[in-house]
């Protein structure tokens, strides 16, 4: 709901009655926005708009103290806690920070603080991460509880989720740890992890996150008990991608240092992740230089920032300067303005993904924002287009949400000249023409029901088949998948479904001519001079003026031939069966030994397999009941795919135990093993006779621990399980 315009009259010109009325409206609006932000992870307005509301309310309350109430947003920290998690009372209150928005305001605050301190001040400057505040309580060096900020007094107990974040130690290194200490920090997604996360969400048909801050908050504040197996897998994946940098302490009886910068150094020795982006400066000039330098290079950091925090470094001065009801007097946040630009909305097109979801994309006049050229932005679904209130031809306000994902905020209505027109969601799939419809009543998203032959969905599934997590076929990636499913000539593509993948020959590939399309929207790219679609012949090459099969064609045919001998579990993943990922596929392959045995098994028999369960079993049986799915299996078999483990003794019997240094052992690999990918390390364990497990228990024999290891190391220590460092991984396996 749009906010009422602010009464921008000078506060000094207001009557007491005016002040009461304006303060009441501001408090209601701020409470509404805070509830959406903290309880639902929704940002209804830009941060600067929220900050302006707070500044206006603070200005009115300072001029008219009688209108201030104890529950005013200017007197409290953060927002209300949800009811999902148990409450945690912080030992020491976790304050918010007051903000300044200009160099002049920062200079004024530093001058006042120096006068109040009545002595020379050293200033600790650090970048302000746009993430989620977290307070961790360690007792004698052991993590016992982790909680969100909440209202500053009471937060939410997210301990179990925090234990899955790799960078947060379960046990502090070294010795001399206090009996109790609260360590405060910011949970966030690194920019690369955020991009990868959204890519994975999109590939699985899940909703993407608008910005890293919302993603961090939404990922940390999840309840495992309310999720099915697939959702739990996604939840764990998000948590393992999170990072943390510490930015201070709460309760700590007599820390053995004098300055907060020394606290950071001590915490780093203890193994806590500390930011590399802080410094101590002697004066206001140094602080301003730090602010300006990071403002110029804010997009060069590994994470997103929305400002800089300037703190008094000396801890004794923290006590002397004290705090207001919501913020310390010894620290301030300098907030950078968000980067927003205006551009023109040229069109809205619809793209269809692997799961059939139809997503509107805005096509805009190219514009530079947050350091990169932006031409497109997702509009998520037809309802979002309506909510944004944009018309084709509008001048629109664009920003990068979290300075990463392009986001349309809305139209500049006053610039409309009558030529703008309403956009209507198409009724048919733009790729195959099938009528779009929700999967079930009440769904917002529309999907293409032509799952078997829709080129967009076939393209996505073919790309998945070639991916590292499935058959890992060299030469079968995004570009090749598009070429096989979207050619101009011949009219019928070589693959109208993945059933014919292993029948492809050089003769099938050679004639293919494809339109070069944008990977995000599916739109044809146009030649800048002629305006015609750009085409390519990816499987042809010219050698001595003769057309011959390209290296890509030869590589693909060879890769497909070699893939036929891949492990059974990889084919189970490649079939694109919902919920059947690598873990379940390995369990099924090991237990049954062949797809024939899996096909003959009942839901009860499938469910009984360790690592499968009823949801996966039901999904597998349902998939096998679909005629065109059965056709894929039939044609792959005819093409030479064996779908079996050679020498497997049959259903219910374990496959032949591999003899090796880890024979009969249950092994967990956590962190990075030098010289191995994650999948490669686990495969090496299996080749050495070991059974790979994803969790540490009393039945675990060895835990290999490398860089980035998280809670599994602490669990192994707790249970007394043998721990082997990553440097000894290859030696232990006899490699």
C-alpha cells in the first residue's frame, strides 16, 4: 500500500496538534514497514525511504517532546520476533545504530563525540554489511546458543541452523576463553554465493531471492520441522552457503584488551571469521577518506554493503559515552545512497524454464546501474507486473536490489504522455503455444503443461542430463542443449524430447543452424546492423574451404558414447525424476542394482531403502507410470544404456564390497580436500571401499576435515570420532 506523502513543512512551524497527528501517522507507517521487514523478510520501500521516515519522526519528537511515547520506533530496536523460534534474552542488550547520510553529518557527530569523550579518540572504521545481525554465546570456548537481534533485548533461537554455517566455529581455537562471552556479527551471502543460490533456485523452479539481505534472513530463519525432504535439502544448501563476519561483543566480563580493534585480533586467533575491511584512523579526515574510498569501491568487495560504521575504538570510552534507549553514543552508521536510475520499459516478454514456469521479463533501454549495463529484469509473475503499476513505454525507476539483481521499483507517472499501453500476460506458451495454467488452484505462477515436448522444458532437461551432478557429459551444456532443441533448419529439431539423446549421430548434428538467444529471456539476439536474428552453425567448421563436423560435434558424439557406461545412480539423476537427487539415486542403485529391479519394486519396498523415504518413492513410482517417461527409458536402453550395476547380486543384497584401506568404514568428508572436487573426494572414498555419509554419528569411523569445515568437525569432537586433516586425505586412501 503506498504511503501517504510526508508533511514536509518545517517542524518549527507545526502546532502541537499537527505534531501529534504527524507523529502518529509516522509511527503507524514505520511499524508496518518494520513488521514486513523483520517478520516477513519483505522490503516494501527502499532503505532510504524508511530512513527518511525515521529521521522525520525523530525531528518531530525532538521539537515536541510531549508527543514521544515509550513504544516509539525511535526508542526501540528492530522489530518483533516471529513465533517460529523460541525466544532468547540477550545477556547484554544488542543495540541498533543511528545513521548519518552526509560527510557534514558525520563530521558533526565525530566532533560532538570527541567533546563528550574529553580526550583524543581513535576511530575504528569498517564496512557495514547488508545482512542479518547474529549474537553467539560461547561458554568456555563452546558455542551453546545463537540468536537473532530481535528487539535488541529478546531474539530468536536459531542455534541449530547456525551450526550448519561452515564459517562459524563450534569450538574456539586456542585457550584462555572466558566463562561466557557474547560475540556479535553479521550473517550474509557472498556475492558469488548469492548468484549461485539464485541460479540453483531458478533451475529447480523455486522462487529466487530479491537481494542478499533477504536471502540471508530467510535462509537463517527457517524451521526444519515444517519441511519435507526436498525442502530440507534446499534449506541445508542455503545455510551452508552463508558466511559471517564478527563486528563486536556483548557480554564479556573484563576482556583482556583495551580496544575493539584488539578484540577483533583476539577473535581471529580464536578462529572467529573477522572482516578484512576495517582500519583504525586518528581523526575525522581519516574517517571521511575511508567512507569515500569504500563508496568508490563498494562493488569490489566479496559481499554487499550499504554503508560504513565508525566506532570509538577504546572500550573504556564505550562505557563512559553510554547509549540512548536504542543506539550506542560511541558508534554511527554512514549510509550510502542506493543506486537508482531511470530508463524506458520497451517490452515485457515471457520466458519458460525447465519446470514449465512462465516468468515475465522486462526488456529495457540499456542503462548502467551499480557498475554494470542492465537490459532485462525479472518481474516474477503477472501479479507483480500489476503491483508495480508499469505500462509498456513507461519511464521506470530501476535499481539493483542489494546492488546485485536488477529490480524495477515502479513508473515515473508524471512523465507519461499517453503513448504508454497496458501489458497482458499471454495465454499460450511462447515456445510451444500450449495454454498456460496454474498447476493447482490458488497458484500465482502459470506453467506450460506441455512437459514432454515444450522446447524450453526439453532444453532445460537436456542441459541437466549433461551437468556434473548427472551424467557429466563433456560438450553437453547450455549452448549445446539450446542448439539441439531450437534449430531454424531443419524445422523439426533433432531432439523434441530427451528420449532421442543417445541416438544422435554426426549426420543429425551437422545441418543444425540455430538462433542465438538470450539465456535469461529466450529472446533472439539481433544483428546490430541488419536487425535480423543472429544465427550460428555450432556443429560445422570450415577446413580448407570445406565444411566438416566441428570439434564440438565430435566432442558431443564421443561424450554421449562414453556416458553409456556411467554409473547407474547417475542415470537415475539424469532422468529428471522429481526429488531423486544424487543421495537417493546412490541408495537406490546400491540396494536394487538395476533399473529393472527398481521398476518392479513397490512404494513400500522403495521407501524402506535407507536414504529414500515415502516422498521420493511415491515420486519415482508416479514418474514411471507416465508413458513418455517410459519411452525415454525404452529408447535409452535400445541405444545401449545398461541401467544396471555389473555383478550386483540383486535387490536387497549389498553390492560387492570394494576392498581398500577404507573397506567397511563409514566416512564423512567436510570442507575442501586438496586436489579434489567435493564429488571427486566422495568418489575416491567409495573407490577405497568406504561408505560416504552426509552426517556424523556414533557409527561414523572417520571424518576428513578441510578448509571450510563447519559443525561436522565439532560433532566429531563431541562424539570422539577419528578426525583426519585434509592434508592426509590422499595418503589415508592410499593414493
